[in-house]
C-alpha cells in the first residue's frame, strides 16, 4: 500500500504563500474556491500543494488563483528584534503605568477594590484588562494585521519602544 498511499516530498516543495524566497502568512481559515471548483480553506489548499514541485503546473496555477486572497505580509511588533514578552501595561492602549516582570521576578502592585466590588472580582477585572507585549504581538497575528497598514504602524509606534530590544 505504501506506493499507492505515500509519496516523497519534492526537493523544492510548493507553498501557496511564497514568491521566490519570500514567504508570507496564510489566512488558514478563509474559505476559497480552487481553480477546479473545489471549496477549501486557504490552509487546506496550502497542504494540498505540499506534494507538488514549486515550479509545477498545479502549484503555479493554484498560487496564481489564490495568492492575493490567501496570503499577506504579517505585521510583526518587533521585526528582526527580540520581544520583551513579560512587559505589561496597566490599561488597554498602554496609556497607564507600565509594570515590568523580569523572568522569575514578580512586580508588586497594590489593588484597590471599588466599593461594592469584592476583591476577587477586582482582580479578575484587572487580569482581563492587562495588556502584555506578548498579547499585543499575538493579536497582530490573530487579527491578520498586515505590514505597512495604518493599524500596524500605529501599534508599532505605540509599543515597540517598550516591547522590543534594540
């Protein structure tokens, strides 16, 4: 059965979101129609192309048809630099006092509870509102934020100084 069911990946494997040596991010869950009429997600289309040669007819045909819909240049908060994932901001938007938690070290903070709100609720509310460099970077991916867009540039200008190594 191995000859019917298995194959060896080609040396220059087809990848949907690649042009030359530049790789782009895939909108994995987006539904699209393949050139043959098959309905798939971009992620599945990318997997289906894996056994094909990069310069093969099927690869080139599908990539030409789906690249603009499925592929994008991902915005990265710290492009080419390390991310200070542990840096936290007290308020969404990073306008509040910054808290820094070094690896293995906790920053101390006083929590004042409002009248009528018990301490557990106040702590839970605070945890939901805390923003970290890691969560900001992850949201760029989950929200499919593209490089060089206004949203990407705004987030980078607001957080890169505090979140990225120089």
